[in-house]
């Protein structure tokens, strides 16, 4: 009876502010962003005003290109960019249509999709992230200037030792900013799937020195050039 009574009390409008306050005060910091979103959806608290665009930042609607290999699940391209999912190749034209909270409506080949900030919305503004992954200049001419092995790794959505940071981004996307604070960090955490992280470890000269993680993950993510029949 107490369980049913609790929900009855929540349903009555006069009790909503009290319940909301109790939830907010009792929420752990880890869940603060989730609780904020819930309270905004219930119109109990007002959402924060949108951040002012940075200098040179494009606002929707605008046309651009995929900065890097992007991966999608259904209609969503998440900031986690799990490498095991189907891939939209770097340089694919993208139309950014509109922003909505932590998501951006986009079109790829005329098909509606969305860019979704599932993990990084508390540390980077939506517009900043969208402009990071949808860039003004087509990266494909630059990719064609890379060494052949690097180009092939990028086509397969994998990394290869010796890659620069720029080339690694094109191949597997950006690391989550709440896990890799700066792109100058010597190691980047990237994900093959939800519970399948791997680390890109860069040398002092900026080249990719090693890839560490579970063997099944690293073997799936490190490009191995095909040996010719004469090279057996």
C-alpha cells in the first residue's frame, strides 16, 4: 500500500516541487546530469540558456563533411562512436539541420539521422562538438596525401602504428573529452563497443607507438597489411 500511495502522492501537482527537491538533494554527483535532464523535461526547472557559439563556429542549418569515420546505431551517431557499428566514411557530406538540447538533427545522403551527445554534454557544448565532427573542408584530399598503409587503415576504420594524432582521429574519431582531457595526452581511450575500450599510446614524436586493450579488441582495431602470395 505504501508503494502505491507514494506514486499517488507524486501524481498530485502540489507535491511535485517537494519530490523534485528531494530527488535533487539526494542525487549523487554522478547522476546530476541525468536528473537535470529529467527535471527540465518535467518543466520543474528551466534549462540553461544555450552557450554562445565560439568564433568561427557554424550554426544550423549548414553543410559540411564528416571529419572522420563516424559510426551509427539505427538513426543515431553517438559521441561514443563505437567502432564495431556500421560506418559513415570520413568526408561524407552532412547537412546539419537543427540543434535540440544534446542532439543535432542531420541529413546524410538525404536520410535523417541525429548526432547525440550521450556522454560528453557536461564537458563540451553541443555546437562545439558538432563543429568538431562536421567540418567545413572535405578531409578526403588530405587523406589521399597520407601513406598508403594509413589510407587503407582509415578505409577499414582501423589504426596502424606510426599514425599521427590527426590520422588517428580520421580513422576512429575523437576520444571522449571526459575521459581524454586533452588531445595532447600521451594516451587516448577509444571504444570498439560499449565494454570494449582500447588505448592509443603515442610516442614523444607524436606517432602511434602501441595499441593496448583486450587481445580480441586490439586485433579487430589494428590494421594488418595483406601479404601478397609471393611474400608468404
